C-alpha cells in the first residue's frame, strides 16, 4: 500500500505525515516503523524490509523521507513504485518536490496523494536533520559506549519511537550474524557494501555473543509490547553493553 504526501509546506506536510503514522500504528500495534532519508539511505535495508524479512510481523510501516529529492535514491524509488503500491507493508513517500511526470506515475498507483504547498511568497522553512538511527546501530556494533550514548540521546531528543530504533538495531545485528561465517555477499543475499561493513563489525564480537544479543533484542521487543518493561529504557541499556 502506498501513500504520498508532498508539497513545499513541509511543516504542514510533516504534521500530516506524523498523524498518518499515528493512525497506522493504532491500527497495526505490532507493526515495526522504519524511516529512511538521504542521511541514512540504505538500499539493501529497504530491499530486505520490503521483502518482509522481519522477525516480528510481516507488515511494516515504511516512511521514505525526501528520497525523491535525493539523487542517490530517486532512480531506485521510481523503479519500485509498483512494488510499494502492491506491498502488504504500508509505504509512505514524503517529499517537498516531485516532478510532474513522476507525480503522475505515483497518482496512478498510490492509495492516496496529498499536496501541501506554500504560497509563492511564503518561506518554506528549515529542513530538519534526519534521526541518526543507522549511526546509533553502527556505534553499538563497534562497541563504542560513548558514541552510542551520545547518539541515543539525540534519538530521544528527536522523539523517535522505540520501535523504529529497535528495528534498525535488530536488522544491523542480524546482518552481522549472517555475515559472520559467510564468504561472499551472495551467500547471505546482501549487497556488497552491507556485507563488507558487517564483516568489519564481526571482529568486535564472538558468534555466541551475537546470538545472545539477538535473543535479548527479541525478548526486549516482546516484553515491551506486553507492558513488562519500558522499551526506551531497555534500548538505553544497550549503550552500556
């Protein structure tokens, strides 16, 4: 399922985006929220999320923030429009500017398209920096406690949902575990860059440590959703590991 929110009034657009995400989360309380932007664009990660490789639920909420405006991702996004629309996941494209030809393609496939634009004389406002979820996951994988703590505090300040942080951390450590004994990226169905990066992280971990870490992430998720623990506090504990 595909939704599109666009236009130069980014403040109103983001307000609508957050409202939509809130409604979707209330309808899909077990869904994992993923957010990709130019600052954390990762094609391999999106491929995996779209394919439904997720331990917790086959239906994710995927926010693609300003990726049409980004030269590194726009071609990929345009090629996958039909996949977004036909997916069981909910995909939300958010962007300030979409060219007419691409917008026409999106309108033919999307469940809903909303435009929120400023008048020509109005100020479009400042662009908000995207949360550093992938940088946080990298810091954990590097076992850098200081950087992990610093980045986690930034995510807290950005009011990022615990599910979104957890989803990226889970993906990161699962990928490191898969790459641990693999010889090639194809062997574990990863992109070469992702595979090389994950193999680099393996020097920081023994395989049984990764197994226990993944088990703890799974337990944390389910306990948080049963109301037994505070999800953010449990994520904060990861910084001390």
